[in-house]
């Protein structure tokens, strides 16, 4: 059973304004799935439909095998949600919030265990939430989402307002939850965070899904591969991408050569070609295309249809 199953989901406002448009997506049980897109792409709308906060114009969605519209109560009992636009009770302490969430869920969690897990000590937990910083509030909201050990954890911009320690904690909590058999649906603008924790990512643009794959799969589909950077003693002449299989681009700046390689063996072929041209290689460095690079590639295009290669993956 998939954790999330979406088929042809559409949310339209008026006649021609689409928040999401014919969205189909499967999130497998036990994976950490990154859900990405520019502001206004439809990420929060999709989450709102999954939780029955809004109704779709067309299509269907299920969460943990339950219909998102007909069986919303069953879903809410099994899902922990950290929404982007949450609010806390200013007069209640942090501990009160956790205890309230435990009572609401009918759970048996130990409040101290959850508070420790999210990094709120006894002093902070005793203070009214109205005195909390943005980062502390974010930690508390995450703690409430963890109550009851949910089968599915939906995190919408979980790193907002957090310092580096808080971001690291989010990463560890996410990975621990998946390791224990849970599923995490992770929507964030902090792409380095997504790259560090997600098994697969889906990229949404203008309401349409434009890519679904692993990070490596996205690199292969776009053809970015990896960049080989060589420092040489003298610049070889006649070195071009056309002459080397698996290389899409070669640039030379001073004594530095950069080659974009779409196949691992192409890196050695570039080094051999440089040496054959009479140059000595002084230093070698390789780097992969970042998720930021891939995100830009997929969202700054007029083509908003998922390619067959991406669907097959």
C-alpha cells in the first residue's frame, strides 16, 4: 500500500486559474519524499487536499489507503502534520501544548521524551509559547506533529526560522522516523536539506508535476552529470567535447579545464586526452550538480510535462 496516492488531482479557482493541474503522484511507504516547487507552484494546496482542508475540482487522492475526502478522520488519526502556517496558544506553555496534543490523539507518549527529542529543555518547556522565538515555536509545532508516532509525517517548510542546530535536528528526526518504518512527505525551500534526507523528490511547477526521481536520476535525465575540473601546467589545444564520448561541454579558463561528464568513464577519457595533448595534470576535482541546479533546470522552462524517462523511473 502506498503512503500517498494521487491521481489526476486538479484544484481550479474560477475558469482558468489552476493551483494544481492534473497531478498524479505516488509516495511509497517508508520513504522520505521531497516535494519541491517555486512559491505558488501548488505544494501547500496539494497538502491541503490530502488532509481535506480544501476539496479538489477533479481527481482523487488517498493517504495510507484512506480516501482523502471520504475518510479524513481516519487519516488525521494516523498523520502528523507540521503546517507552514501553524499557530500556537500564546498563554499555554510548551509542555501544555505537547500534553494537549497527546490528549487529543489519545496517545500514551511521555511529554518529556518528546520535548527532549525536539530540543526544548525543562525551562523552555515551562514558558508560555507567546515568549518563544520563531525557531522555538517551530520545534514545538514539530513535537506536536510527532505525538502518537504517526505512520506519515507531513512537514511543510520544517526548517523555517531554525538555526543550523535546529536544521540538523530536523534532518535527524526525519531520518529516524523513516528508519522506524514511517513515511515522511517533506516540502521545503531549503534544497540542501531536501538533498540530505530525501530518497526521491517531485518538482512542481505552475501546478504541474515536471519531474519525479532520485537526485541522481534527475541529474541523468537533465544530462548535467558531474563536472571534472583539472588544473594543468599548460593548456592543451584542440580539446573539445565532440571528441570525447560522454562529455557534453568543455571550457578552458587559464590553466583550468572543466568538463561536464554524463558517464563515469568519461572522466578518465578527459584526463587521457589532456595528457595526450602534452599537458601535465596538477590537480583533479569532481563535483555533482546540486539540487539547486536541477531545480532551476526544471522550473525555468516552458515545458511543464513530465518526460517519459522520468515517469519510467
